[in-house]
């Protein structure tokens, strides 16, 4: 099965510029694709996970993502899906927001400048003079055709500002720049971005780029009651742990309606479809726990996912008769029996540079001595998260960077959450 068929079967695809068979054939060799994220806040929320997860599926299949941070377009404001003009942000706020979003995207995608890229469209939009932009780009747009786009047409009755009317041109020019400079041939976005995506494909052709460009849109997600996805009584469910705690993040998924469980497992986890079907067939409440655990693990890491699960089970009970967590069940069962929160050791990123696994096991009081720690590693009883530690003298920093968090285990019943603090 091609990756486009996989995306369709998991519920990611709403509309495409070419038929599925043609797109599957096109993606049979490595391609470059992009999605844009305007920095209107310093964190993305769960509504952004649909494009992010689609990007991750494509990258896992060997394709190269470009995440566009809309530092330029955010200064204009996207009218798509809005009933009124967005609040205009000052340059300093936008610049600060860009940093938070770029960091978050790196949790889901490999962004190393080769396998995946982050670009900021302010780099080519801000320096471009208005007259030059009108002559080079605006000349290729028909106002009559722009008025038929849903993002424009839906706002005509309530009012559309001239600055917002220009947004389509700016997004179309992004596609042109990425195709010209990066060989990016596929743009993806929410279903309300269809007009902007088609305009970008048309602009690439009109400005002389001969390579065929493609577009894919994702459905806008609502729950089974028709309510906007990603909202709670407290407001948006954010990807930033300081805005929405990992426990609240877990509970958001744990509390979804029964009829949404399969759909959300398909969209927001990487579990195979047949496994998802089996989970939902056997125990839908267990499916909610697995959904909450997996979504939290992907966004916040294994340690936070286990802690959130343990806390939730302690407070509300488990849907599984054995109380087992989807992975590393030994840790969670111990955490549930001993306390609501896991014991934690904080070490500095500087110390981590010279700390071996032997020394860390002793420091975390999971081994009584260096020789005890080495015996534990030789016997296969030492792990970080779900990974066996094979070399007791290798450095902890070879696996982790600053501001990481993981669970260090000694056998089945002893564990410690390790947090590496940047300093």
C-alpha cells in the first residue's frame, strides 16, 4: 500500500489535486512536501496535530518535510476559517512565537537540515518591496477568481480587510519559492486552505516553473457532537506543557466520546490499523487509555506519559483489569502502588556530558556501587524508557541533549525519572 493510501485509510485526506493512484505512484520515490504554521501564539494546539502527524507518516516513508514558520504571513493574517479579522501582533511577539513553534515541530519530525527542514517565510516576504511584489506576483492573479475562493467568499458579508485579501498571494508565493529553491512539489494544509494551495500551483506554472506541483488537504476535525476539536472547558489544548500539563493533555484524550476513539487512534497515534480495530472491538475504554498514553508519549515523551497514566489510574481507576500500561507496564504499576507521582532526579546538562550509565545508576540510588551497576547492565536489567542499556561505561549524553526527561529502570520494580536541565 502506498503512503497516500495509508493516509487516506487513516482519515487524513479530504481533497487532492490528483487522484490517489497517481499520487501513490508519485510518492513511490522520495519527494519534498511542506505545511505552513503561522506563529499566532507561542505554542501550537492539538488542532495542528493532523498536519503534523501526516508529515510524520510521510517522513517515515522516506519523504522530506519542510515546515514553514509563517513569520511573514503572520504579519498579515490568514482569513481562512475566521469570521473576523485576526488580532494583529507586533513584530516582537511574532519573533518570540516562532521560536516556540520551531522547537515543538522538532518533537515530531527529524529536522536536521537534510532529512527535514524548517524555513521562515519572512526571509523572502519581508524584504520584498510592495511595488516589486505587485509586478512580479500580483500580475498573475485575477480578482474575479480570488473572490470565488471559500476563504474570501465566506468573509465578504461580514467584512474582509484589504490586508487579509493579500494573504492568498503571499501563500502562493511561498509555494513558488519552495519549488524553485528546494524542489518542493507538494503543499498540504487544512481543507480551508484549498483555494490558497490551488493558487500556489497556478502561480508556479505562470511564473515559469515547469515541474508539476501537487496539493493535499486535511479534513477539519470535530468531535462526534460537532464541537470544534481541541477545545476543553479551560480553552485550547496546547502542545506546550506549561500551557496544558501532560496530565491534562492525557485526560483530554481519555475523555473523548466512544464514537471518536477509533478515528482519533488512527489520526493521532502510529499504531497499526488492525491493532486499533482489535483494541476498539475488545474494550473502547481501554482504547481511550491507549489513545491518551500514545498521544501524550508522542508529544511529551515516555516519562511524562507514564506519569500521567499512573496519576489518572490512581485517581480514577483503570479500564484494564490488570492495570497495565500500553508499554513499560512494570513502571506504571509500581508508580500506581507507591505514589501518584514518580520519584525524580535532576542533573545538569553539564554533568551529563561526563556521566556514564554506571555513575547515573548509582547517583539515582538504583545500584549500591559501580560494580553493582555494571552487573545490572551485564544482566540486561538496566533500561532507559523501553531501551536496554548495553554499555555501562557509555556516556548518558550520547543519547540525550539538554532539557530531556526519561525513566531509568533497574529490574522490574525500581525506577527513577531523570530530568536533564539545561545550564
